[in-house]
C-alpha cells in the first residue's frame, strides 16, 4: 500500500516482484508455517494486486516449498495466474536442483531466489547447476551475509532485542565471534583492491555468473543512497586470482547454520 502509488506512477520503469508462501503470526520474528496450495496461491496474488493497485505482477515467487503440497500443484496454480494475465513470470525460492527441474517442466521458471554468498554456498550442490542448465536467473538473497560480510557487523550483545539475527546460530555466542574473525580475511582482500568488504563479497558473487555460466543478481539491502552507490560499484570490481584463492575456503569454515531451523531450506532436502 505504501509502494503502490509510486509503482503506478512509474509502471513502465518498474519490474515488480512479490512472493507468497510464508504464513506469519503478528509480532513474531519467525514464521509459523508454509503454504503452497492452489487456493492460497491465488488468494495471495489477488490480495497483492489489490493492495498495489495494479493489474499484473511481473515476477511472482513461491517463497518456500510447501512439503505437504505437490510442487506441480503449486506451480500449476501460478501458471493459471500467468494465463489470466495477473502474473508475467514465475520464480521459486530455496528449491533444490531436482525440484527446479520438476517445476520448470510444468511452466518455465524465470528466477530462483536463494541465499548465496561467500559464507553460504550450499546452493552450488544442485540448484546452481540446474539453473544454469535451464537458463534460470539466480537471485542471491543475503549476499552480504545479513551484514556479516560488510566488515562492520556488531557483536550479538549490540543487536536490538527484536533483531531476527539473534535467532540465527552463526550470529551469536562463540560461533558469532568465530565468524566475525573470518571476515578479517575479506577485509584483507578488500584492502588489496582499494575496496570495501561489501564490494568484495558482491564482486565475488558477480564472478560466479562466469564460473557457473548463469545470470546472477545479488540483492543486498541498501537503506542509504551511499550504500546503494557502494554496492553498485562492486559490479565493476575484478578480484585478483590471489584474492579469489583467499576467499575460496571461507564458506567451509563458517560456524553455525544460517537458520536455527533449516527445514524450509533447499539444503535440508539435498
């Protein structure tokens, strides 16, 4: 409702993506359950269109895989929305390579959004190869490790009590301290390139498009114009071979899982 007037005023310039699938209770930092049944898919799309005041969603994501519903039903319901002109393109989040192929057989999938960063590389097991094979763009969420890879992440004691990262193992206690120490290696590579740690992390992701031969679109959070400019500049940064060698082992050395409950992630189903 906040963004609707802006989107409508600039509709030809805006590519709008939105999601369905996670059911939350008000005030909770985590979700209660995941839904992917046909009725829910349709209801969510129509509610989003009404709130935004537009006729078509450009990219519609299933935010998580609902294990109680066949994937073909979920993607089939999304396909109906495409046929009706309410959605242009389909996306999935946190699916494995085999799941992506199964979904793509029902309707072409345009984008796969999953966590991918210097600290989180489990998607390279099957999702990235499948996306490359099928021509699906990879939208990398949390490319800065939820702030860890900026080099300026505070200790867990400095986070506000309602910060969701306090529920994530790799941000707290001994694991959090160990991971902040790992960032010093990113900082060292950044110094060698006259760049920031965040730019190094994003440049590494951009390079994965060449390594894996697929389109990679990192989506770092940017609350300030200066950060937006900093992040965008990473697209022009080329990392040295020495820098890449220094960064390569980091993911295997990260302490703790990215979520306390990994059951809704692709990694849990590999």
